[in-house]
C-alpha cells in the first residue's frame, strides 16, 4: 500500500470513530441505556466505513 492509501484509511477510521462516539453519546443523552448506546455508535461507525469502502470500490 502506498502512503497516501494508508493515510486515507487512517482518516476513514478516525472519522468513523468520531461518528461512533458522537452517535453513542447522543443516544445515551436521549435516554437509552449504555448497551443500546454502544450498539447505536457501532452501527453508525459500520455504516460510515461501509460508505467509505463502497466509494473506494466504485472509484478503483
């Protein structure tokens, strides 16, 4: 892998982590329990990474 590809992947992972934490905190503040908030955050992260990898696959 080239350095640009590695940095792009790290940026996608960082963005997914930030989205997951934000979604989890928002879910927790809206009254959900901790397990449901974690699942909400994980789902948001998986969706973000799925969109990123789909875009990479489309342009490759």
